């Protein structure tokens, strides 16, 4: 079930990371000239121009999807929203691939971003509710091994298709369409994933919840050849529909504030480095052509961070994993800003990527554990949405710092952001090995 759920998450990362690789082709097509952008050309005062409008549309779509629509999974169920958000993405992305003006390309990109934003919130919610407390960390690690595998894949596809016209289409259109076709295959594969038993029980559908859990228990007992332990008795969560307002008042207000600030801070390091690797390498003296090859080597490290985490995700407190990863990221980016040897730059880039991806799976699991079932998707969508909004502007700030202060300025910006994220994590509660119902109380 974790593997099938994770296949949907591949497309957020595929979608986010193909941006940098298709940029040259899109720009060459003339789609980002002012006369092609329509009202998007008015973003000039925000220093968002040309291809930057495409990046801006992406993250604003993700922000709206997570903030406004992420909560609907609490109302209509994890499975329904999980299924239809992927269909939304498939349709919007396929239409986007055939647009001939920057205006329509950006509008469909915004719409596709909404679908992806909903999808990721629902996946995080779903995994936390399906997996037992002793396995949740490993489940999120496996989830991100699969999703991060999209990064080297999109880098490779863009590399082999660049300057070609498969089926008479520009290569960047084909890269986009591959994501849409792949998502359609995934939708077919995962259509039989069950609804969250916790969500069903919360909505009074106890017979359905019991049937799903009994089926899981039967399969596990058969596969392992064991008799399962007697279920632990827990105090059930209170009823009611729940609302986002509940996440914004005690006892959950502190958690919401901590996670909102954390998300804004961590994304500066995570996407700030990943999106700017080739440019940062050039600024450290690496030739522009070689920088793309080295960036691909660094991109290959993406799935290995969570792969390592599979071994210790449930043995070390979630907060500790997050803090150590953030500390490593802060130290490594400072060393990266001072290094000049190409092998050392690549090694530091790989180390930063490994640490960032350990942090990523750990915090995705952590924030999903901190809220009760009735508001879990709403709350995750709210706190996670701030990372999408911050990412929309972080690239702008990094570009300004790189131009004015070099890699050292970027390193200082990322390092301070990591310290803020560490401070927020220290303020959060412990969750290791605890039932969701106990954490939410």
C-alpha cells in the first residue's frame, strides 16, 4: 500500500524538477516574451519575468492546492481525493503541453499545481493513518525513496531528448507528456487501495473500517506465518467534523505556528540548493557544460537519503533526525561556499542532498502525526502550504544574493534558515512509537 501511494508522489517531484531541465526549450520557443505572457507580464515589479512566471505559477498553484483544497480530504475521504487529484493533474498537464502562448501555459501550470498540492497532502495523511506507530518512520522513508527517484529520471529524459523533436513535438513538450502518461498508469495501478480505516471510523462507518483492518490483518498473518498480537486499547478521538479553525487555537495552535515557520525555513535549503546546483557550481569555477553533468551526479543521490533512513527511521526520535539533518545541511553549505576543488564540491553536494532528503521524509511523517484524524489533512495542507509560498520567492532571493554576494551570500541565507528550522523543531513534541490518538491529545 505504501508503494502504491508513493507512486502518486513521484509526480510532484517529477513536475518540480523538470522545470529547470525544460527551461531552455521553453524559452527558445518564444513563450516567455512579454507579448506572449499577457497579464503575467505585470509581475515585472516583483522581479518575476520571462521563464520566472512559469516557476511562480507552479508554486502558487501548489500553495493554493495545499492551503485551499488540501482540507477536502477530511470531508470526502482520503481515497476519493487521492484518486481525483491525480486525474486533475493528468488532464491539466496534458493540456499544458500543447499550449502555444506563455499566458495559457502558465494558467494550465497553475491548475496542474493545484492537483499536485492536493495529492501530496493526501498522501502524507493517508500513510500516517494506515501504518502502525512502530513502522511509520520507515513507511515515510520508503515513500520518499520512490518519489525522489523521479529526480534522476527527469534529468536523464531531458538530457537524451534535448534538441530532438519526437513525434514532431518540441522535446520539452514530450518531457511534460511523459509525466502525464506515467500518472495515468499509476492511477490504474492503485485504484484498489482501501480507504483510511481511521477516517471511516471517525465518520461512523465502523463496519467498513473493520472489514479493511481485518483484511490487512489476515494478509499479514498469512505472509508472516504468525498470530498477531492483541490490539492495544486506545481512547478514541472525539467526534465532529472538525475545521481548520481548530488547528489555529489551543491546544494545536503552537504546533501549527511551529510547523508553518519550519516549512518556510526548510524549503529555502531544500529547493534553494537543488534548483540552483548548476549555477552554484559555475559560481565556484566549474565550467558551465561540466556543471550540468556534475549536477546530474548530485541528483542521483536523491533517493539514497531516505533509503538510508529505512534502517533507522523508527529507531531514532523523529525530531532528532530532523535536527541532525538540518545541522548537517547548514554546515555543508558553508563548506560548499568555500570549496574550489571539483571533487570536493561534488562530494559536498551529494552530502547536502542526502541530509536534505533524510530531513524531508522525517518531517513529512512528523507533521502528519501531530493532528487528529478530523483535521489532519486540513492542518497538513495549511502548514505545508507555507513551504510552497516560500519556495515561490526563495528562488528570487537566492538569485539576488548570488548576483550581489556570490555563493557565500547564498550559503549565509540557507544557513540562517536551517537554524530557524532547528529552533522550531526543538519546540515540537516527541512522537516516536506513539499512537496517533495519543499524540493528538
